[in-house]
C-alpha cells in the first residue's frame, strides 16, 4: 500500500511539472509585454519633456505602453490558468487513489485485522479449535472440505482429531495465520 501511495504522489508531481511547462509561453508573453511597456513608457516620458509638442508626441507612446501592459497581464493570466489547471489535475489524480485506500482497502484491512485477532485468540482457548473447525465447515468451499475428508461434517460431529485439526488449520490459513 505504501508503494501504491508513493507511486501516485510521484505521478502527481510529474503531471504537475509537465503541465507547468505550458506556462512558458505566458511567461514569455508577460516578459515581452512588460519590457515593451517599460520601454514605451520611458520613450513617452522623454518625448513628453520636449517643449510645445511633448504632450502630443507622448500620448501615442502612453497608449502603446498601456496596450503592452495589457499583453503582460494576459501572460500573467495564462500562467495563473495553467497553474490552476496543474493543481486541479494533481488533486484529481490523488483523490481517486487515496479514496480507494481510505474507503476500500483500509476498511477491508481493519476487518481482516479484527477477524485474524479473534481467530488467533480463539486458537489458544480451550474449545477454540472446535469452533474454528465449525467455522471452516460453514465458510470454506466444498472442494476444500472434501479434500480434507469425504464427510467432513460427520467427522467433525464425531470429534475426529485429525479432521478437526485440519479444519481449524484451513480456517486459520484462510485468515493468513499459521495453524
């Protein structure tokens, strides 16, 4: 289970890194827009300092600088959208496997732990072997029971030691315990 979780975390980080590469055009767009806006604003300021015609000449530079800043904003927005997409994909990629762990594997594992713990205690109790053998008779597939004894139920009722031990061992092995 640890390997399963580690694999999905690794996969999620790889997806995140790969999707973030889609933000590179946005970074370039932002850099170009910001650089252009800065250059045009500087040019507009310098031209604006000219007597008599400065304001008239600086107006187009200021408008162009505003348009370049809008281009830089579009680059920032694209980067933010890519980052949001990357985070969403990571969350989705982790929610499904972790949900399987928490809602499927963990309850089954806890149920097995309870059953195995009870069976382990039972095998040490007086009469526990008989109860494990009875449980094997009621839970095990018929083909397994007939491999142990042709009439396992009759042998259990008669208290046949060999059959009782085999049935109890079969039930313990089903739970992953040593007989």
